[in-house]
C-alpha cells in the first residue's frame, strides 16, 4: 500500500486500507503500522521539499517533482520552507488511511461499496439490511459502516469521483493512477476501467511462481486481442470504478435501493462485469504475484469454482437455480468436510464436486491463501506437501494396482496414476526457489494469520 501510494502521490489521491479486523489488539497493530508509514511519508516528502527549494531537482523523484512540488513553484522558497512545507507533508501523510469496517456482509465487494458511500457522506447501512429477504446474513439497518476514527472524518463527504479497487497482493506501478484516470476521463460513460493484470515474480520466488509467470506471458496477446475486438472485458476485481455511475447502477439510494450484487455471491466481479460491461485498458497494467505453489493455486481455483456455481444459480434461476436451492435445503445442515487436493486431470472434477458440496451446505467461506503460504515458508516444502497430499498418493497407488489387475493395455492409465502419485513431490519441488534451495524466509519473525 505504501509503495503504491508514494509512487502515485498527488493532490487528489488518497490511499485507504479497508480492514475487517475485529480483534482489538490487531486493530491497534494496524493503526500503529499506519502511523509508522505516515512518518516515513512525512520524512521522505520533507527531505524532497527542502531539496526542491534549493533547486536540487536531480535528487527528487521525477513523478513527485511534477505532481507535488511544481504545484508550489509560485511560492518563494524561503517562505515555502518556513510556512508551508510542514503542512504539505502532513497533509499527504494523513491521506494514508486505515478504516475498520463494522460488518462483513458481501465481503470485499461491500468493502469498496461502503467506502464509496462514506465519501458521499453516508456512514450508516441501508443496503443488505432486510432480514426477511436475507435472513441471518442481513446487517442491521443504520448500523455504522465503519468504526469511528479520524480517518472516517477525513473521508466522509469528500465525494471521490473514482475508486481504484486493489487486492492485498496488487502492486501499483509508478504513475499508473494518472494514466488510468486519463483513460477514464476519455470514456465518461464507462463505469469500470479494467487495466491489464500482469504476473511478476522475483528471482528468488518459487519455481511454481516462475511457471505461472511464463504461462500468463503466452496468454496475454490473445487476451488483449479478444478484449479489444469485443470492446469490453471481464472485471478482475482490480480496476478503476466511477463512483457516481456505480451508485446509479449497482447500489442505489436510501429511498430506492438497488442491491444488484447478490449477498451470497463470491465471484462478485463476474456479476458486476455482466451488469457494467467494463472497458479494457490494455495499455496500462497492475502487477500481481502468482500463487506461491500448487496448493495455494488450487485453493484459489476452488474458491472461484464456488463463485461460478453461485453465479450460475442467478444467471439461470429456473434451469439451474431451483435445483440447487432445493438441494441446499436438504443438505445444508450436514457437516462439511475439508477439501483436499489432486492434480490437474482429476483436480478440476474434484474441485467442482467439493464446490457443489460447499454450496449445498451453505459453507462458502474460503481458506486464506496467505495462511498456506506461511506454512510452506516456515517449513520444509516436501514435508508440508506430503501432509496435504498424501491421500492422493495412496489413492494413486491403489488405483494403479486395480488398473494392472483389470486392464491389459494400461499404460495411459498408469501414467495418469503416476502423475497423481508424484503430486507431493511436484508441489514440493515447485515450492523451491529457482536455485532449488529451501528458503526459510524471515524465520526469526512471528506472524499472526
């Protein structure tokens, strides 16, 4: 968040982390980290401000020279340092904010919806509040959107024109905000401007991350061509949203609430894309790290599978939705078993089956990928892989025996069983860095996951 903000800082740019943390100790920790980075921002800008007044432009960041310091060029340097510099640095540091959301309804989608509403002057819930329609999932009417804080006061009634939605693993290149804002200004009728999402990895990242990066590089030209041909794109959950149009088409008002995004939907971005038809801006891009290894990739894919099944229930309510709702009523009280992992030839089928079970049982929560990543970072990846995947190796071994006893021409079947059997080895191997060393990153630090 800090890197994205300091690389795109400007008079009309704010950085806001919307947190759903409920534990008081963790809230205090997040606010402490916010204050730490505010201090870093202040000191960096103050140093640059002094250099600017001395005419030492070469020591300044070129982007901030244009967007921060040249704005003050009409002020006498001595007067600027004495009377204005402290206020300028403090102002920009205060635009680095953390909000703690009260409700968790609709997860990420409502996080940025509530942030938009706060900037319009609304800090009380009016959407997704009907208990007769939403049952236990509804939030109380007029419940505060965010816990009271100075940052809430800083945002309320600011009436931001745009919201750039990002994930925890998104990286914002220098000058990106200015570039995508120019595209949005040229297309005022578009609600969402969807930039390209480029995978990137560092030299010491895992082999699996490098493989994912190479795979995405081969797909990018085709994606760009298809999006350009159709003049629209999907919404990837990381894009620029025009607030006013989004209100009109998705949220509504207190008097006329729309609530276009279903309260239980996981793939909210796909649903929003169907409604809003985003404009694809392939000339600008955000950066995103690939999944750490096969297991975290599969967790993400399974979550997406669940989301797509839920979407099908809304897109085809009669053909698909009625059957699913009927099965939900029958099965939803049964205990839900944790999902395990298998390789690609089998994994897709198993993911769909497990996703269906989760939908039937109304258990659509997901396992944080970061939790699994930390497990692999702080342990031997081969041991962790075996812990998660041993059952499939055992299944492959039993299946191989059955194949040999019952099939004469069993080479292909045995080959598939072998890939399943070696999955823990594959996952452990691709969890290594490219020099094939086990990396115990930050072993001396403790994390709360």
